C-alpha cells in the first residue's frame, strides 16, 4: 500500500490557522478540501494518507476524524490534544475512531525544553497508554529536548516530522546532522521524509541542495524507520505535489524495491497501524 504519511486540510470559513502569520502564507491562504488533494493521490498511485492537524483545536481534530469514516483515502488522523491536561486519558478515550497520533506545535513554544517538562512527559505517557503515536514538530533548537523525551519514553512510538526542519536554504549541516544521527540510535523513533522543500529557497531550490539532507535521514534511520510525506498543501509554497514525489523517489533511488516500498508505505502502515480498509 502506497501511503502519503503527512498532509493537511483546513477550512478557513470554520477556523483560522494562526501559523499563517504574514504575507508569506498568502499563496496558501484558502481552504483545502479532500477533493483538492485526491487528483494528486490518483496521479501518483497513493492508496492512503495520514491527515495531520494544523491548529491547536479539538474541534479541528473532530472535523478531521470525520474524514476517516468515509470511503476516501484518509486512513488515520494525527490530531491535537493538550498534553498538559491531567485528564488527557479521558479526553483521548472520548475522541472518535481513526485517531492514530497526536501532535503539538512544539516549535512555537518559547521554552526550547518544553518537551522535557514533567507535565508534558506525563501527557506523552498517556499517549503510550492509549496506543497512540506522537509526532514531533520541532526545529534544530528543540532537538536536544526531543532526544531526552524519546529516550525517557521507550514505550511510546515517536515520529519526527520534516526531519526537524534543517536550514537547507542557508546550507546549514551542523549541528543538525549530528543531532539526527543521535536520534537515529533511538529505536522508538521514526522520521518523515517530508517538508524539506519549504526549508530550502522557495524560488530557487535544486534537488542537489536537498538530497544530502534526505539521504542522511535514510542512512541514519534506515528505510524501515523512514516514511514519505508530501506536506501538501504547505509544500506548494515551494513545489508541486509531483515535485515532492520526484524528490523522494530520487532520494530513495539507491535503495532496493523492498526498501523503497517501506519508505512509500510500509513504515507508515506499521508505525501508525493503518492499512487497506
């Protein structure tokens, strides 16, 4: 099964997206529905998807989960929940079926060590108890804290979104590369091959600028712990869906057929516990 492990949908008539905080977001400042994404999935033989939250809202999470119940491609939702809520276990239990994971915009927290707070670690433990995955949305600033949290909770499956957003546009390699190598030694962490085009120069990026970062992720984690994600429609700030797929196919071109199959579906299916309906 071919899976896009990371995309977004939002309806700006229902709620704002606070992260769209400047003119830079104008090209994607509209609503995106599943019908907008489906032609891209069909063109690239994508059978299923993981739909990821984009705002800190239980209401949005409920809206996204409603899409899992249909006959469309959405196989699971990574929603939002307040990890610091002492009643988190009860909140999670009340959410509809289809929830496979939780994510919070850790990159927006003022404290780079937010992930290591006792109340946050307690919340992450509740996710493990509920059989959910935790998606790490972090930048290089938060990687040390992410390492601490992943080590502290070996019973919880973590997924690192967008390879922790290396500064591709500036050509920065260190300390990102060493931090990723350290994270790759933690067996309960997988990594998404996603979001790299928007960390490059949106108007002038070239595959050869991005591929070293993608291949480092593959080398460090191995194909069985790497999953393809388009990050559509955010990716369209820099590239079309077809460009992101082509970039991932180029990055995995040195792999065998079974390894490519893992990156383009097998890893996401296993980690998120999703598959054919």
